[in-house]
């Protein structure tokens, strides 16, 4: 079925049908739903070239993928991408990955915008005063940041979780249980999410007159092996912590293994709280000791970023609105009172 036949069947003009299919805000919701349902029912697919000529839109979301020997694609990124892809697929959007030198991503952003390859882009793993955010803000293309970048004199659209609040509450719980020596096994502390998590732990400790020792903070790539090595270093030191906050369930696998190899127990010798991104294949309740967590789905964050990008492409969302999602604290068997 072509556009003319679809419009005739619905007793609508071709212009109205085209605008409904392409998300124009002036088409009312009832008409849009009717057109979308009919298109799906009769297998109508717009011709991409014709759609681009008619609307100036490609139907594509862009992501600049850093590459190089020092770059690893970790499960957190894949899970986020799965959520984004689920939404994009169900709304007939495509995702374009453009590889770039990790140290010069700006050149690729300029190229894909100049070539009008995509309708919008998203930026992930932001750092303070991130050069990518500063650049894309000047390029005139809709964008969303997954996370936040501080240090700008302008506002921008982002979706983030309350990393600081989550780790403040986790540390506060451990302090209430009598722990005085806390450690943090964190992600890359050049990135804003890790900065916020460390800030949360420090503020909880400061509120009780305590401090986070510099040797009780580890900043590492979030892998099981790094979690293992960091835990061995922490627990083999003279002033070993009695509680650990960990930035990833994947690293927590290494923490649990290190505690076991040292002949210690959770929570008898060490209490543990980790952040749960809600991986379907790694559940905190299935650890040998059910794991207490701060919990927020990174897959849902991916879907939300795609939803907001689609809205910005169609003009349904404007402005520089930031979203900060609250994070759940789920208490299970891996925390207990500090050992005597």
C-alpha cells in the first residue's frame, strides 16, 4: 500500500497522513493514532528517500562511538543501547553508530551534523565541562545527554539518576549500622556519575563527623577482576574497611570472590552495597548472600532517552529540561552491624 491508497482509505489528505506518520505536532492525537494503526494493519512503510525529501528528516538517531585500543564496550553500554533500540524499533527510528577516535570525537559530530545524516544525537558518559556537550550545543541539532556535565553557563536536555543521593543513602545506612570505616569501589572518577557517587558517600560521612580516607577510594573500570583486586588491596591493609559501597553489580562479583578468598564473610566481616543497573542476567538476590543495592534500570534509561529524542525531533519537546530519576535503596542480607 502506498501513501495515496492509505490516505484514500482513511478519507484524509495525503498531507495529513504524511504529517501524522512523521510526528508533526499539529496533527491531533486521535488522528495520529488512527493513521498509525491503519499503517501498521496494512503494512504501510514510508519510502525513506521520499520521507526525507518531504520532511527534511532521516528518521535516524546518531551516536558517536569512541574507538581505540583503550576503549572497551562494557555491559552497561550494551544494556542502555538495548533499551534505546527497543523504543527506536517500535517507533520506526533507526540508530546510526559513527566510530570516532576516542580523543577526537568532535570532528565526527561536526561531520554527521554537516552531512545531515541524523535528526538527533545522544551523548553518554559525560565528564565535567564535557567538550562534546559544549560543541553539540552550538550545532543546531536536537540532543540529549545521558548523565550530566557540570561547569557550563548554559542549560541543556539530559536524563540522569540521582547518583549522589543514592550513595549518600547507602552510606547513611551503613553508618547507622555502626560502621565507621567505609570504602568506595567506584567507576572512572573522571566521569560525572562517579564524581557524584563519591560526593554522596563523603557527605553522608561528614554529616556524622567521619571522613572517607583517600586510600579507601578506588577508581577503576567496572569489571569483575577490578572489583576483586580493589577489594584485596582494601582488606589486606592495616585499617581495612568494615563496609564497602560498590558502583556496579559486575564489580560486586569480584568483591564477593575476594572476601571469600581471604577467609572472610559477608556480612559478618564486611557489609556490601552495590549499584544495580537491573541486568536481566545478573540479579542481586541470586548472590550467595542476597545483595543490598541502590537500584535503577539502565535499560529504561535508554528507552527514555530515545523517547525524548523522538519528541525533540517532532517538536513535541523543546527547551533544555533535565530529568533526575530517584534511585531505590533495596536492603537485603549483605549488610549488618559493624563487627566488634
